[in-house]
C-alpha cells in the first residue's frame, strides 16, 4: 500500500492526527514530511505494524505506549506500561528547578530523583545543569529497566537504585526532587489512565499523601547544609504538605508555584538558601 492509501485507511478507524503520528514514527518521518511521500509504497511488514498499532490505539491503549516513547524537554524517552506517562506539568517542575539551580548553585551538584519512573526528571536535569552525581530511585524493578534504557539511549552517567524512597540510600544531596504518586485511592481519574498506567505510580492512600509523608519524615539525613527539595503536588494538597514540612523540617523556606492552568502544582523547600 502507498502512504496516502494507509492514511485514508487509518482515518476510518482513528483520529487523523494519530494516523500521521503512527505512520510517521514507523517511517521515521515527522507528520508533515508524510505529505512529501504520499505516492511511495510502504513495506508489507511496516503496513502490518501500522495496522497492529492502530488496533492497540482503537482498543484504548495510550498513544505514548503504542509509540513506545515520549518527548520530554526536547529529548526522546522510552516508555512502556511499567512507567507513568510524563505530563506537561512535570516539565514545568523541571523548568522551575533548573531556574533555581542556576540561581543558587555555582558548582556541580548531587541530585536524587525519588520515584523516577522512566527517569525523565533526573536525566533532563543532568543534561541541563552541572552535576556531580544523579541518582535515580524507584521501588519498581520494571520501572528501573525503562530508566536504564533511557540512561543508555541518552549516554547518561546517572545511577539507578532499587529502593522504597530513601530506604537503600545513604548519601546527602544538594537537590532532592520527586513527582511521587499523589492521587487519592477513591479519586476519579480518566479511564484511559486508570486502565493503562501503573497504579503503583498513581495512587498514594486515602488522602494521597502517603508518599510525601514517607519522603519528608526520612529526608533530613539526606540533605546537605545547603539544599533544595522540589515536589510536584496535587492542586488541593498544598496546606497538608506544608504541615508535613513544618512538622519534620526546621528553619526552611517554602515556596508554592502554580502551573500554567493557575493551580498549585509545585512546592520548593530551601535550606540555608535565601
């Protein structure tokens, strides 16, 4: 079949944007470039793959899992069903964190990414700021396999540690960053998310605070004298997380930042940094 025929065929079953994304990915072309190849024949094995991926998409599998990758902060990251699909809000967290690192540190720093999933946060920071070390932590063996693939693909020097947050960690850090699970157990979420993405990376107890509690109550021994802590949070969790911070940490400065939708989305904690 020709490219144009496959596009017409695909549009009968899924949205035209997804048709172009799938076909472009298989042919190693961006969706706009497809227009210059409409009369070209596509190998039978690629036609078969296109139809299989289209079927997966029609059955409710997220486009990111079908493609097997996402773009995050300008880099291509491998993802599969064992890791959360990175969201735009997490790019905002990374962007603000980079701003603070550049403002407050003038030397290579030690970074830990807790609950790293595919590794997008820590690996992006490694590319964007001067680092001494980057440790990527996750409790899930399967998630860390994805992380390791991204480390290899990006030629990173980051380390992976299988750990329930700080349990198997014995270092101190300049930056501690996490986008932990923060959805309440009974909270309604999109069906496509609930049925496809790993619940271990989504849910965090009745109040959605279990992971923040576990991190914050064990964080002190891992903070250097000057330290920044960065969390992505649920938009209704600000005050509860502030209470946790004030319970376990003394003499710190707290900043809450909103996302582009004007909802509370990030909390930054500064120790000996003004």
